[in-house]
């Protein structure tokens, strides 16, 4: 990744373009762990702040970036399990030329969506463990980001049941297996619902 402060400024410029060109009523703050403040900037419909934040909750070590969104249009970012939020996070990692194992050094959130999402995943995990133990059949979770898959694997590991990831790219998902099952056996991928018209409406000019 680029020098941390420069990386934060790069992401701020990208988000300025995204919010202004999309006509989105969003504010965002780029927090940079272990670096000096990089200054402020303002645009017509969005305000960005690039600052130091020793307690920024993204990744480990100095230079990790955490972007926090707020404003009337945050529902656009978190709709459909945070698809747009996760996409922005992925694009930011690509802009900064991060290797896949470094993607956790960039984290985007909006109105505490990820904290709520983590709590929801723990509830899913508890229900899935009970179901797999009762039925003896594997359970496939919805497709998730790499960060969420890692967290889900950790939560599920407490049950002692085996897990594995399956699928490709953005469609990759976690499978929970009954004890002693063959985790290399193929499983059916969950089928997410798509609502392209809803996404188009969200981005129409106001």
C-alpha cells in the first residue's frame, strides 16, 4: 500500500468522486491508524475528513484505514447485506494495490452496519449449528466478503463442527458440515435474490 497518509488522501478523493457524481447525500470520515492528520476537504453534497485515529478499528498495525459513512443516503450503502458498502471497500483495496491477504487493512462502515451485521451473523451461526446437529445435513450461508467469512469460520469453530468455503469471487460462501462429514463434497450454492431495478432507482439523479 502507498505511504499511509497518501493512501488516506487517495481514498478520500475516490469517495468525493463517488458521492458527488452519484448525487448521494453522504458524509464520510477516513480514519488512519498511527499517522498524522492529512487535512479536510469539502464537496457539494458530501464532506470528507482525513484524520489520525489511534483506535481506528480497521485491520492491524499502523496505516490501516477505516472509512465511516453517515447521512440520509446510508441506506443505499447497506441495502442487500451491504452490497454497495462491500463493493466500495473492495474497490478501495484495489486502488491501493493491496494483496488479497491485506484487504482487511481497509474497512468501510455506515451507521454501525458492520457491528449489527456481526451480531446477526452470530445469531445465524447459532441457528445453523443447531440445525446441522439436528438434521445431519450441511448448511450453506449466503455469499459474504472475505472478512465476514473469516469471522464466521471463527464463530462456527467453537461448535467443533467442520466448515469450509466454497464458490468463486463475490459468490464465495461458508458451509457448515455435520461431524465427520467430507468437507470436499460439492454443495449447492445459496441463490441470492437480485433487484436491479431497486439499485437503479437508488442511484437516479435527484
